[in-house]
């Protein structure tokens, strides 16, 4: 029976009974917590009565400290029990307490209870306690010693981390060396949780908690940088969005043998930036017909192909300054990219235009093309030279063909403008990372870039018109269309960069659907994308549906297209966010050693107040970077100002600028 002043165990803690009846009142020693409990909620350890609760409380607290229970006495008691008890025999807790401590008291019973819970030397219950076997004890002692070593190692690592954070921020760990007993492998093992948090693979970190730091990816990143365990050239952002750092693994089969229209007699140009390694579209012109030739992976990647599923899970190729993580396996480029071999298989979109530039007819068919790859600069040089200019190493008639394509492009741009298209022209930069060096170069504006853009838009519009006319089995073809609702344009649109930013704020998100709709921003009544099946899953899905009809096969039904469209678009959205975050990261790394450098900026608009001053939104064209800073006076949109770089926080992606008046320089 439970009685007043009994020592009991309550939820693994020592407690004294203060009143015993139908309900039992207790007070937990060490915390003073009071509780009313049932008899089954407690275990009586010492019948008592306990006469000096305060002294007992101190003694029990001492027992819980390291070394509070003498290890030699415990091992001796265990040996006595193990040697005297027959197999299966047991003793009560009090008897074991006397063996260990030489007395039966509240203190000794609580100590024995702690040893029972530890389970190293004894097991069982309060009423029937048995010694462990020698093999069990030896294994347990080894584990305890290993835990003790682990605890000592961890304390040493935490101490090293604290000192490194207070010391030289961002130094290489190997540079400073490690104290005796520590090495890089050991330290890295103990900060795995911090790395997991920094990469978005965990929401918590024991290491950051023990260092008194907020458990956020940014603070974990900062710790790893400050201690030199990471360099600034580690980009954690793709991992935070759950993206793979490597390209797809499933290699699709080569294009099968099939009838392809021979278009190798047409001049075909794949025009792109010089750093592009995956050309998947090319253009040709013949009379009033524009040909857009597109890589043809759907020739061998069908709706049930494993490569299709892998592409759907990725949504798009992830383009990072440090390299690309491709939606399709790297080996797919040699099979399907245009212009990497003398002749390339393609899916060609022949778009016949009327005299106003409207699409009169679209024909889609498998083809074989001979593609000349050009950079935008090369294409512009041919355009500048004109039909009679030197072609150099380029095919005869290249300049004339490009000029004809330019006329088509310009007419299409005017047509879209009449249709209400919104044109946004903002500075762009190309960021590259190689051998721990970041470069940021402005992307120049080229006539041929506009040529390619308009031709790709015509291909998308033409494909959407074609799909809208298809009724396999008497049902409308389920096809991925892209639309955009109208935004609220300002009554007065500003010129220049400020105006483009103004227009960008009016743009609404695009909509992917199997129902066609108007694309307000492009000024088109119907639109889709079909020109990048090596880079975008939605384009590949469109090709799969087109290919099914061309082969006389059953295309995917509407519900299946919608499901795949949603999955691919969600994955592509993560890719876009990771690319944006990575650009911000590498921009911060690029600027990290450029404190006090001066940058030309353009005023966009007046913003709110920060601190004691009015702030303005600015664009730094050379970095394609927007920021907000206080400015003196009342500058207007598109005014030029010069800014000084004052701070860079790589983990948080924060870059601080201040106004730099001319008289201070």
C-alpha cells in the first residue's frame, strides 16, 4: 500500500507522497512539481518514512551527476549477484541497493533504480531484478565507453566551432589546422546535421541549437562558411528545392528508322548564345513558309518510356552558373540535338504565312535537316554584311536567308504589337563559375535574338492552331496550351528600364491547360510551346501528343495530360526558383571581395521608408540586380545614380549599397 512519506518513482523521477487516499498527492523532488496521481502511475521504492526531504533532494541530485554512483561498487555488486544467483533467479531492488551502496536507504534505493533503468548491469523490475550476462555487460560497457568518447569528441568539435566563428570568417578549415584529437573527418561527421539543414534536407540541427544559433538554412550556411568547412563556392540552393545536382540517368533509345522528309537542301540555322550546349531548334525559310525544326526526342520517348517519367519528375533542365543538370540524359544530346552531327533528325513545323503575317497553315512532320550553328554575334555579322557581303566559312546564301527570316520576325512583332502584346526589355547577364572564379558579363542585344524569339513564337502559335483542329476519335485533342490573363496596365507607361519594370509588375502568371486561351502578354489568341523538348517537359509532352497523331496512334486522354502537365509544371517551378536563388548566390559571391566598388544604377521608382529615410528601387544594369536604398533629393524614374557596395551576406543573399555622391569620390 502507498503511504505518506513513501519515496516513489513517477515518470522516471523521484517523488514523495504527501497524502495517500483514493487519490495520491505527490511532490516531485528537484522540481517541486505537485501532482495528484493514481496508484498505478507510481512505483514505491522506499516505504519510509522519509524524514528529511530537503537532504534527500540534495543527495538524489548528486546521484544523477557523473560519478555520483561509484562504478567499481556497481561492478562488484553485479559480480556478486551473477556468481550467487542460479539461472532465472532474481532479487528485489532493495537487496541490490545494499550490495552497491552498503546500506538500505532512500538514497541507495534511488541509485539502484537509476542502475536498473540504465540496464547495463541489471534488468527486470523493482520486485525481480536479475544480473546481465558477462557478454551483455562487456558489450554494454563498450557502448558506454564509445558514447563517452563521442561526447568528448563532440564537446571538442563544438569548442572548435565556437573559436572558429569568433576567429577568421570564411577561412579554409585545413588552413588553420585542428587541435589534437580532431581531424576534418571527425569534425564533418559532427556537423552533418548543420549541412543537412543548410541544404534543406532537415528542419532542425542539434549543432546549431547547442551553439545557440537559430535553426535556419541561412544560419547553418553561415556557420559552415564562418568555420571554413564550406567555401563560398558551395551552392546549397538547388538542394533546398529538392533538385538533383546531376543530369537524368535514363538514356533514351536512338531515333527509330522511319520515313523522314529530306530537308537537307534547305539552309537551317540553330542560333543561340555561344555557351549553349543543347541546340534543340533551328529555322529555315522558303518563299512564304517558315520552317522551325525542333529536336525530336519523342521519336523514341513515348508516354510510358522511363525517360519520360524522369523528365516529368524534373520538369525542366536546371541551368546553373556552375553547370547544367539536364532533364534528359547527357547522352540524349548526341542523339537528338540539332547541328551536332552533319545531319540531324527533327520534327519540323512548316508555317505558311499570308501577306499580313497571319498563319495560314501549319504542317508538322518528321524530317532530316542539315543545321549550321551560329552564335547571335555571328548571325548579326552576316546580317550586317548583307546578301552581297562576305560569307566566310558560312554557307552560300546564309545572309539572304537570315535577312528573309528577319523580315518575317519583324512583321510578326508588329502583328503582336497590334494585338496588344507587352514588350519588356530589361538588362540580362550571363553568370559563369569555373575554377572558383565567378564572372558576370552583360548579355548584348542582337537582331538575331529577336529573330529567333519571333520564330519560336510563330512555331508555338502554329502548333496550337494545328492541335486545335485535331479531333481523334471525334474528341478534341488533349494538348498543353499556355494562356495568360490580362494585367492592369498603368495609364502612363514610363520609358526605358523603369517602364519595363513597371510593365513586369502588371504581368500575371501563365496558365497551363488543355483548353486554349488568349495569351495577353504575347498578344496571341492561342499559344503553346514546342521548341524546347530537350529542356522543358511541357514541350516534350506536346511532342508526344503530336507524334501519336502522326503515327495514327491513340493520344493520351485529357485526364492523363492534365495530371502529367501538373506534375511537370510543379517540378519546373522548383527549377525556376532554384535558378533564381542560385543567381543571387553567385552574384553575392562575385561581389564579396569588392567592398566599396562603384556601380552605375538606374532609378526605377520611389518606395517606402527604411529607417529614417525614403528609399528608392534601383536597377544596376551591369549585374541585372535590383535593390532598394535611400537617396538624397527627389530623383525620378530612369535617372542615373552611382552606388557604392557596402556589405555582402552570402548565406542570406543580402547585398547592401549606399548612394555615392560625386563630391565624395
